[in-house]
């Protein structure tokens, strides 16, 4: 308790406020991310069974045979059917691409549906599914279709009355595919829509619920009979993909939070050094009075632990608020109810506070126990007590350990640690060359200049630390705010103005001529591509098992049907990188060309035999070439292409893409009315959605960057505190020598301007350089060097440091010279 | 070169004004010497100093600035170890104790008053006085500190910070701090060095009054003859030699 009392006395004396603030900011960053990730991940886990709306689900490319359902019921299982497909809903005044879902009685078997009788009314749990002839639609469709409850809409060949607002369905799914608005109808109406031709993109599911043994017995028997034709989904299967994405996001945000911890750590190192210097005499007095080294150490450890408790708690409180803000920013993407916040992030907060204080502060304070008691008689003793690089070394080890904790992988930890240290070292090197350059230059420029530059050049090490700390904060902010925008613009600029903006899919073979005619009449030139939807069931005659793959993407590819096509000529945006394409061969034998990244993902190489299955038929062919594809051309492209005739045994549909000017959208409306099963995809709106996701996601990261900047400002203030006595003395001396207050303030202002402008310009430069590397390496985009970013950076840095530094240093220049001199 | 023999001090003890003296040496120095490494080689501050002091006695060590009197005080208090010779405090040979063991020996047994006061700036007068008692785990620290400050006439300054107190008041707080743990030996290093003459006199009056009340052994180093003359014995440290004569 003595440690607590001493801590309180230190706090009252203003000794530890910056230190505590640095810990609060670091803890806020870590706990904010922790709470966000925990709640989103918790929602995913808790809803794993709900996500299926069943205990198990059987997916089948064809309508579920009726005897399957009868059999399951005989075995005591509850069953329901669903069918989900993209289509267009048409009303009198509008049409819209939607995701239709037909459900049968008893749906959902797990979880609940929620509807509103009217827009804005309270949610209720419906007793049944939509009655035949009725549809429930998502709230945003009311506006998009300009429709109200009780009015009608058309899906394919059938009219439906809108009878409720669909506010929640358990198995809605997550991610990009589920962004199209939902229309829910009764399974009994499915055939009447006439939307389900052969090869159309429908996911038929048989939902099952019951005791685990019964469900497994049934699904095992079904799997034995139908093998690869069916796909059995389990709750854990549903949760895993989402969990993996969340885990990656958590790791990324966790490492972003660590940047704040590192910068805050620098503030801790600086303030604790200053604090320790002021404690040496006090400790010497205590030791003279009989305190042992052990006692001194336990007092300081005790102080730090109490401080960790308070600052950790306050930081966690701030982190809780931060996570609420981040949740609000991504509310649209989550769109689900989250579990209540748990207590674990609070423990994480205290751990972080403890690690920050024991890792960054204790190595310095530990030395105080060796304060020589003789110092009470001879002030010069013990003045070198705090020298040496051990605290820096310990801090580096603690940072590395924290990174390992967040990344959970030694390779990622090593590369992030190297990247962060490299960036810091580079920033420090450039800052040091500027500061020392200015110092050398000012020496040769006469007395007046020397005076003007004194604050900045007389404390070069402090200046460099301040520049780097503020620079890191500004850099992450610029990277997110400026460079992200530039990258998106550069990407959009690369898309040719006449790049296809409309895709038509699900065109049946007998509709191709008609669709082509309609488009020709409208002056739209198109190419039609055949498309087969099939699953890769064998690789070199061995069954493909999704579980054998590590990455979620590969598992998804191995499990799902995907699109195949055939052609006799290679498109201009495709390049063969291995083997030969068959364009020059007449009537080539069955063979395949595979896109390189896809091949790598699922482990396919030249000479491999791939077997594809669709609608009960299978085709096997050899891979004879690998292709690179320029996806950004926005043309129609496929992972797997076959030579003509290879897929003749499989059911196919057609697709096409074209550019349609905005004023010609009526052409699309006419087409949809004439061919209701054809599904149009508007790329412009897809791009808009992608942009929204990126914007919302990066705003979350921007919050983290703001915290890093706040930590950078703390470093600035900590450095000001350290130099405070020196500034007080300089100011008193200059005043005594006749300098006016305005002149002294102008000198301080110039110092802040220089530090801020250099930090900002460096941050702009580093962010632009990072942007250029990202553009070149990841996106293959031209990203021009923009000097304006440097100018903006310098301006923002100047204002930030001027404001913070001016406030922080004001007191050093305010006191009268008499008082200053008397205080020494 | 022992100019002042143990027997000399023992003899002088007989003339002690302090009737409560027990007659047993509480502090003994034998062949005490201190050397420092300097750029020009080893410098000897003093060598072969011998003396002892009985419980309840008061001794002043007079010397000019730089004569080594503060260093001698530090060695006697166990704050540092001598280059040669031994110090025995309360039957403990300080040379056989490490720094922490010497601290334990000092705790509650030794008090200090410094020229520079050495009050902790972030602590109130009361808290500064409480500190030694708190370090010793005394639960009545607050009451004792308030009482001690009352005795030095600062009852109305309990919650003042050192910066809000005059030099004399700060030294009175330091006196209260020194006496709160009722030490057997009080070491005072130039207690009036930072004070004007009048304030210095008041502090010395207080110091000796407290010394008498607590029956404390007092060792004062000073360059002030007036302060030294209040002690039972006076010794001069000059050119590394301790003598009984002022000459």
C-alpha cells in the first residue's frame, strides 16, 4: 500500500501523467481491436448452427428428390427445403438484381426468422413462411423498387404480393455474395416462376435437424449412395471460412494496434527516464534512512503495477468506446446481432499495460535501487546511474514478444518486426541528416541564424526522436487517407471507359440467338461464351477432398461448383506461360488450360488429369497449358478453359459481357422481360459496393492510425518535458540578457514549425513510397509520385506540432526571469 | 596518523554535559582511511583516523570546504565503505555488511539532517516526515509525523510543499523527519549551511533541544565554529588529520 501512496503522491506532483497517458493510449488501441474481434468472432461461433438454419444441410445441384425428404422423416429427422438463386425482380416502374430464396414449411429448423408487418414497425417472429403467392422482401428493396406492402412484384413468370418486411434470416450468409437484397418466397411457387432451367445457378438444399446420431446416420448413408454429387454442410464448416477471415482481420488490426504501442512505448521510455533522473536523490535519501535495495525495487515495481491497474482500466474503457465506434463504422458489413462484450479484452488491456510498464519503464527504474546513499552528501554521485542501452534492448525484446503474441506466427513476427524497425531506422536516418545538416549549416551562417535555430539544433537527438515519433503517426494516417484514395482512383483510371459494365449470365442455349438479336438491334456488339458449372471431383483419378487444403480459398474451390468454358482461340488478355495452347491445332483432343494462380492454389500442374462433374456426368482431361490472365480488363475470363468438344457431355449455359451507356438501360429492362431467367450483373454497382467495403474497412484502420498519431504527440510532449528545465533556463537567460518575450516565443515557434514540417514531409514521402511499392507489387498499377502529398504532409505536421508543442511548452516561457533564475 | 586517539575521546567523554551518556561506545572508527582515483593518480583524503563516541554524546567535526568532513560523516553513517580501516556501529563491523545489510542497520537507528534539506519536492511537509516511518511499516506514521512537526513548530504547515516553505522551515521539516524514527545516532551535515545566521541559530537550538529530549548521539560536520561549540566535543579535520586543537 506504501507503493500506492507513493504513486498517488507522484501523480499529484504531475510526475507520471504523460507516462500514464501513453499507457492509456496503448491499451485503448489493443483492447479496442480485441473487443471488436472477440465480438465479431463470437457472433460467428454462436451463430454457427443458425448460419445453416439446420444441424446439417445437404446441397445438391438438382432439385432435391422427394424420396430423400421422405426417408429423412421416416428416420425421425425434421426437414425443410431451400433454393437460392440470383434473379431479377420486376415491378411496374423498376427492376433489380436480387437473391431469391424459396423456403418450405418448417424453415428454419434452427434459429429464427424475423419480419416486420410494415416498414419501421416492431420486429416479430412469424408463425409460418410466406404463403404461396406472397413474398417477403428486405427493407432496402422498398426504396429501390418504389413499392409498398400489399403491392405486387414479378419473379420470372409469376406475380407475388409483398406481405412483409424480411428483417432477419439466420442462414443469410456473409461476404460479398450475400450483398444482393433478398426476396423470400414459398418453395411451392418455385416452379411457377419458370426461372430454373438446366445449368442455372441455383443452390438446392435439404435442411436436416434431429439428434446428432440420427443426422449423421442419414447423411452418411446419403453420401455413400451419391458420393460427390452431394455436399454436406455442417455448422463448423459454415463457421470456419468466416472465422478465418475474422482471424486475419484480427491479426492485421492487432499489429496496427501494436504500432500505437510501440510509439507509446517511446513516450514511456522518455518520460520514465526523466522521472527516474528526478528520483535519484529521493531514493538516495530513502536508502540513507535504511531502505534496502529490495525495498526500493519493490516500491517501484509496486508503483508500476498500481499504475498498470489504473491506466490499463482507463485504457480499456477508452478501448471499449473505440470498438463501439469501429462497430458503427462497419455496421453495414456485419448486419447481424453481436453477442454482449466479454471481459477478456479487459484482461488483455491489463496485460498490455503491465507489459508496457514492466517492459519499457521497469528496466530504467530498476537502476534506481543502486542510487548511492552517499549522494545525500555528495550530489555528483550517481549521476551516471541511468546511462546505458539496456532499457532499449529490453524494450525491443518486449516489442518483439508483443508482435509474436498478436501475429501468432514467427515468420510474420520476424517480417513485421523487420519492416517496423527498418521504417523507423530509415525515418530516423533521414531526420538525423536533416537536423544535423541544419546544425552544420547554421554554424556557418552567422550569429543571428545560430540564435534562430538554437532550440532545434542544440538538441538534435531530441529533435530526431520527436520527428520520427510524430512522423510514424502521420505516415500511417496518410497511407490510409491519401494513398488509399489515390490507389483506388489509379485503379479506376486503368479501367477503359468502354470496359464492359454489364454481364448477362444464365442464358440458355435456345435463348442465345434471341438475346444476341436484341443486343444487336440496340447497337451493342457482343461475344457469347459457353459456360459449364461443375465441381472438380478428381485430380489424377484420385477423389478431391476439400479438407486436404490448408487455405479457405482452396477449400472453397474444391467444394463448390465453378465456371468452366471452352474456346478455340486465346483471348488477348491471356498469356500462355507453360505448355502450348491449342489454337493452331485443328480438332484438338480434349485438354485443359488452367489459370496460374488458381493452379497454384489447388495444387494442379502441367500433365495433371482433372475430372469435372456436373448434373451426374463427368469429364476427364489433361492440363496442357498454364495461363496468366489480366483480370483487370473486365472481360469474361475463366480459371479453366477446355478445347472445343471437351465438355460436350456437361449441361451448359451462356454468358456475355458488354458496355451499355447509362441512358440505354431500357435495353436491359426489355431483355429481362423477354428472357426472365437471364441474370444481369451491373458491374458499376458491384464496384460501388467494393468501394464502400474498402472505405468502411479502412476507416476502422484510420481510427487506429489516429491513436498512433496521438501517441506520437505524447512523445513530442515527453521530449518537451525532458527539455523543460533547459528551456526554462535558456528563456530566463535570454530575458536577463534583454530578449523580449515575443522573441523567445518566436524561437520556440520556429523549432516546432521545423520539427512538424520535417516530420510531416517525411511521413508524406514515406507514405507515397509505400503506396508506390504497393501499387507496383500488389496491383501492377502506375502510381505517380505526387509532390503535393509532401506539401500537405508538411502542413499537417507543422500545425499538429505547433499546436501540441505550443501548449506543452507554454509554461516554460511564461514565468518571470527573476523566478526562473531563483529556481536555478 | 592518529592524531586523536580513542583514549583521547574516552577521556573527553568524562566531561560530557550529557548526563544520560551510557559510557558504551556506540560508534568506533579504527585506522579509517579514504582514497580516490583521480586523473593524476590516487588521492588520499585522510588516513588512520581512530576514535569512538559513546551513546548520548555529541561531537562536532570542523573543517573547511573540501577537507573530507562530509565523506567522513558518510563513512561513519555506513553510507559508504572506507578504503582502509573499520567502522563499528552498535557492535556491527560495517565492513562485514553489504550495502543492504548496512541499510537495515541504519533503519530506525540513524537519522540525517542535510545542508540541502533533501525534502522530496512532490511530497507535503507531513508526507516527507511520514516517509521513514512508512518505510519501516509503521501504521501510526501520520500521527507521529504530525506530532513531530508540531514539536518543530510547523503544525500549521502540514500540507505545504517544500517549494512553499522558507529555507528555515524546510530544515525544520528535515529535523522532524530525522527524529520521527527516534534514532540512536543523528548525523548532521552543515545543517545551517544554506540558512542565514538568525535562522541558523534557531535551527541549532531546535536540533540540540531535540537531541536532549531523545537522548540521541549527535555527530555534526560543519565549518561554523558557533555550531561546533554547542557540542560536547569538537574535532578538526585538516590535511587528512583529526585533531582536538583548532590551530
